[in-house]
C-alpha cells in the first residue's frame, strides 16, 4: 500500500466487478482522491484497518455482501467512517433493516455525482457507529 498523497482524501472502493473497480479507481484518482480498491468484503475489511476517510461499497458481492461488510466494519478498532453504497439493486424491506450506509446511489451513476457525494460525505457526514440519520446528506433511497 502506497503512502497517500498529502491533502488527498483516502477512499476505499469495494466492488466485485473488476472492470468497474478499475474505472472507479481511475476516475476517483483523477478527481483528487487517494484510492485503494478491494474486490470483496473480506478483502475490504483487511484494507479498512489502514484507515480511510470515506468508503464506497457494492451491495451484491460474493463471500460477504455490502451490509455484512458494513456491520463488520463497525466492529473494527477504527474511527467511524462514512460509507456510500453503490448498487444496481433497488432497496426492499430487508435492505432497510440491515446495517445502513450513510447514502445509497444506484448503478449506473454519473462519476462526477459519485465524486461529489463522496466529498459531501467527507465534509458534512456526522456518521456514528449506529446510524447516520443525522447527516444532512443522508438518503436511504437511491438517487436518480
């Protein structure tokens, strides 16, 4: 793992689609983020121990889905971190009952909007261990 560039927010991007992971990493790097990637929740938990300013994760992944990743993330001995879930699935009742991300965006999304939401989470998210309902940016519904 390389040293983060000074002043660049550290983002962990988690997705099992390798091509999408590469696109997201390249774009977010160019948008000013120091990017680390993980191909599933298990790999992401190991990476999360190194500390990040914000995390974006897919929901539907092998080995560990996005909600299980978020639940286990809360058990790590690290400071709270805002989490954006980027998913191709529409939420249903079980989605809402699981560990909640700070914000949900649906795939496909505009990359600029993703970067903007990550910046908003970095500056305005009052994320805590149990809920992010106090976030001014909080939205449990997918964005258009």
